[in-house]
């Protein structure tokens, strides 16, 4: 109990996200490898619109308490519900780009806001 009281808010949220990944049967982002097909879950930290090779791309950072993953939807400027703080389950093939894990055009499912 004393550990929980002395833990930072980020530590507590990370622990909750790791437990959520385990209960949903998803792969922890920190355990994902290049070219592996996975289903991951976490909270969107950032959502940004960036051009990639002249094509709009909606980019989001998904965090599950173990590591972060970039999720990229090529050709999309926005997606309803894709916003910082939203929980998401995403499936696809992991690519490694400059040491970061990336999922391009994943299948995804928005999760309810807050605790289920």
C-alpha cells in the first residue's frame, strides 16, 4: 500500500495499462519484434497529421505501460474517436523504423473511455 501511495501518477497509469494488456490477451508493446503480427492495446498519447511522401498521414503514439508504438493511417486526415487519451486495440504487422515500432493502417477498435 505504501508503494502505491509513493508512486507517481504515470507509474500507476502504466501499471494499469500493463494489467489491461494482460487481461485482454494482447501482446505487450515492449515485447513486439520487427515483422511480427500482433494485437496491442493502450492509450493514445498524441495524434498528429503529417505528410508522408506527399500523402496525408494520421500518426498516433500508443502507450501500454511497457513501451510506445507509432500507429500510422496513410491517406487519412482524421478519424472519429482517434484522439489523445482514448484507449484503442490495434492489430497488424509491426515495422521497425529508426528503433521505433510502427503499425501502418492497422485494424483497430476504440475502447470505452475510463475504466471498463
